[in-house]
C-alpha cells in the first residue's frame, strides 16, 4: 500500500478530495456593504481551488453574531446571493467549499450590535482586550448573559444559517466552536458561570455545542458537517480549569453525529505563554472516531509526517494559503513559497488578497 501523504486522495463523507490539503477558514474583513460577499471574494476563493477542501471564512449566522467590521453573514437574502457568486465560481473551477458558521458572543461591541445593544454571552464576564469596530479599537464591554429562554433562538439561528448555506450552494458547513467565540464561551468554565442546564457540569456546558451540531446536521446530513475546536487555545481571553476533561468529553460526544470531520487548532507558543494547557491531539484522536483535521504551523514535511503516522487525516493551512494560492502545486514541486504580508491580512481591497503571484507557467 502506498504511504499516505499530502497528495493522497481522501474520501470525506461522500466527497472525493483530490489531496489532503485544506484551506483553513480565514477572516479577511473584505465583505461589502451589508456584510455581503462579492466578486472580489469569489476571485480569492477561486484562486485557491486546488485545495482538497476550502473552508470559507467565519460567517455570522445573525446580526447579533457580528464581531468585526466587514465580515460576511449568512442571514440575509443578499448575503446568500453574494455567497452564491463564490460557490458557483469555485465549482466551475472544480473546487469544493464548506462555510464556517459563526456567532462571536461576547467578542463584539455595542457599535457592531443592532440598536447598540450589549453583546450576548453565557455569563456577564468581559474579556480582556479590545474590540475591532468601524471607528477603530475600543475596550470590550461586559456582555449580557443570555436568558435560558433565549438559547433555543441561538440554535435556530445556526439552523437557518445552515439552510441558507445550502441555498447558497456550499458543499457543507463547519460549526465554529473554537477561538473564544460563543460556543467556546459556553463550553469552557472560565467564561461559563451559569447555574441552569447550560452551565456547571461539562455535560451542561457542552449542551449548546451539541444542540447546534444536531440542528445543523438535521439540515445537511452528518457527512457534510464538521466542527472546529481549539482545546489548548487562549485567544480572546479563554481558559478552562480542566481542558483535557472538557474537550475529551466534547470529542466523544460529537461521535454521535457521524460528522464529516473534527477540525483541531493545535497548541501554539502564545497559548502556553498565556497560561494555556496543551491538550495533545493524540488524546482527542483516541476519543473521536471520525476524520481529524489538524491546523497549526504545518509545513510540507511536518504534514507528511502527521499523515503517514495516521495521527491525522487532513492538514489545514492558513497563512500559507493566504500567500500562495497555488500551494498544492508549490508543495508538489518543492518550489519556493511567497512570503505573507500580515499588514494586509485584515481589511482592504485587492492588495494582499488576490495579488499574490502564482508560479510562472512552465
């Protein structure tokens, strides 16, 4: 049997991936008025269709889910039409694309909320740091704790977002349960101090993640739904008293859905500097029975090593796909990689978005 590497095909549910390279979901803050994607976004994703799978950027499921300027939504007819431009272009060029469904919870600001309301969260705990608003950076505010009676509406917003993503022509969806946003805020005890059925025990704190996943799989079928988690992450002022227990439970509980995949953001040095605890990927690999995507500073050699050892099934790349639209070809030829320009990661126009060069045609 041939050794598995980045260029080995992979069957993801009923999708045939030509390689094991995933374009990670990357917030680029380039949606148009009304948080509507447009032709610029279609060009950007179409340039990267050689990825085995594209996971499109985090996309809010409701106006209240907005946390940054110019991020796309999937809750209005105009947004659905804008995303249809993207998916049509990607499919015309032979690509496969999922949409990441997002609600930022407390990582927002009244400037971004309907009627200037407070952001919502599991508990009224302000994160450290600053929110990105249209007027620049402003200190985070203390969010409003969701009433128990409001939580079913959140689940329905994800369900409707999943339906809208289906209408927009995506091949599947990813539930964003990572990086300190709403579902992660419920999951971890550093941000969830509730005393109802959504707080306290790990089972209760994981309830919203599982209810959202259930709703989304009812729309799509399990084989077209993934979930992203960041078990070791401290981004957005996140922490948990026992992350191995918390994320071990979550990984096992997600098995009930027969998901397309679990997507793990692995530990980085900054997490450890900020008091995070490493949750080894191997620990979750032993608990989750389906396809595992890993993401965290992988290069060609490190990717092939993790795949050939069967410690993961697919590898997601972020910065490398920003700067190298033809990353699979560059890896295949062992060609030089374009350096990324971090000053153009968030916001702007074509520069640093669709103008990274492809390898010269040979």
